[in-house]
C-alpha cells in the first residue's frame, strides 16, 4: 500500500509541476491524486470506520484553511474594488524597481509576523498589481514576497501555521521563538533581497495606467474600506488568542463586518453604481481554481500522514543521519515538496517534549527550517500556492528564477541560527 500511495503522489506531483507542457490544470491533477490515494488507502486498509473518521478529521482541518483563504481573498478583493490600496501606493514615490523590491520585502516580512504569511502574501501580491503594469516584472516581486512572507512568519508564533502548532503544543514559547529565530529569518530575507535589487538596477516602475487612475469611489470610502479590511485581518490573531476559536472564524467575522460597512456606505447609490463595489461581486473575482488546488493537495498529503508514511520518513531520517541540525535542515528542504504541517506534526510526535524541553534547539530550529524551507518551491508553502494562483506563476519559472535565491537565503539563515546558538548557549 505504502509504495502505491507514494507512486500516485509522485505522479500527481509531477503532473502539477508539468502543468503547462501537459496542458492539464494543476487543480485537476491534485484532485485526481487525492481521490485515487484515498481510494487505495480505504480499500487496502479494510477498516472503513477508521478511514471515514480520519477523512472527516482531515476534511475539517482542510475546510478551516479553505474558509480562511476564501475570507482573506474576498476581503482583499473588496478593498481592491474600492481602490483601498491607494492609501499605500500613493505614498510609494520611488521609480526604481530595485528600491521598490526592498520596500516590498521589508513590509511583507514584518506584516507577515503580525498577520500570517498566507494573508500577507494575498495582500502584498494584490498591492504590487497596483504598482506594476508588466506581468513579468510582477512575477519577480511575487517570488520575493513568498520568501519574505515565509521568513517573517517563521519567527512569530502566529506568523506561520507550523510555528503556531509548535507554540500551542508547548514546544516553543512566544519570546523564545522570537529571540532564537528572528536574526536567522532576517538573513533568510536579506540575501535574496540584495541579489534581486542588484538584478533590477536600472529598471523603472513605470507609469500607472489611466484605468487605474479612474476613481469610482471617494477618498473617504477608500480609506474606510482599507482601514476596516486591514483591521479585520490584523484582528484575527487577537481574536484567536482571546476566544481560542480557529482563525477562519475571525476572518469570516471580519468579512461580515466589512460586508455590512460596504452596504451602509453605498446604500444611497443606484444598483448599477453599487454592483462593482459589493461583496457579491468580490466573490466572483476569487480564483476558485486555486481554492480547489488547495483542497486536492491537502487531502493528498493527508493520506501520507494517516498511513504513517511521513512518520516512518522522520524515523528513517533519525536512524540514518542522527545529527539533529542536519535532520531538521533536511525536513525544511522536504517541506518544499510535501506540506510542512504534517511534517512538523510527525516531528512533534517523534520527539518527546519531556526529553526536549520548551525552546530546545530542536524545536526553535524546526520552527525556522519548516517555516522558510517551503520557499524553495512555489508549491512548498501556503504563501507560494496563493501567489501561484494570484499571478499564474509557472512551476519551472519559479525554479529557474526564485528557487536559487531561496536556497541562498535558507543556507544563510541556517548559518546565522547555528552561530547564534553556539555563541549564546
């Protein structure tokens, strides 16, 4: 069974990677792979009650991510429909792409720590669409945004789902992960930023199109929707900490608030005037293919977790390599191929918290590697998949143009982490 599951996963993954040559949408490959893998698992296991229970658990976990993604993307679309991002874009006056990429990278890095890497990627990619007309130029920015979002999320207990898992599980503390991972995350971002800024020297941002210059909303409406929209996203971590409810409930609640505010603001307008500014219209702008891809890839990976293939992989790494720092670094690389959530979950199950106490080297280094290793490939993180959908990024384009930068940052971050650990421990 295990061999068959791995073969199907590799084939589905290859179909996703070769989406353009095959001319088959990656969402179709992901869904087909998930369906076949769950069928194989159900038939070979024989325990239908257990399989159904596991599928229901995975479906609930997947639904939380999907609802969160839907809510965040809709909020961004509605703010965008009101030209809300002009609050930021109007203050960016540089005409140099090399300067702009540094500004975007730094803002993404810190915003990701306050929100999370997925939401931040959605916001910042949408923002670059307002600043850059050429799609080829935006692709480079989207790649750097993925690296910056993952680096920023790694050092914050609420910035990345794997860091949050370790935080909730007691493996790391909020102050411990910031102190241990922050400098490494900075190095992970700075190295790619320096390289890209040199690559973009002499390139200008260019004029914004006249279409973007046409305003369909008042300044009050733009500012209000931007503040309420961004405020809704910023409040999600606070909502989670206060109520202990899943983040998707905070996003959906914020979406409801923004919806009501929009209805009240435009209540005096005619239906024709109001239609492009409504939440219903914003929902039609969501890239549903990317949502379906998320469902397929998460359910496919779930079979690898429930069949204990990932746990066996972690145990094999422990027996074969032995050295903790190398194992964790390898887990980070593997997280660019397989979703980092089940990998971290398997690692948490493999190592006893009583043996490896809170803020132990193992846990803090795992927070960094699992959080930033996903940047090595476009489908290695939620941020990457979101950017892939928003900007239609080709898998192999990312490998050629961005993966090398991500590897440089990943190695630099690891070196900084290890040097810092040896100096202060």
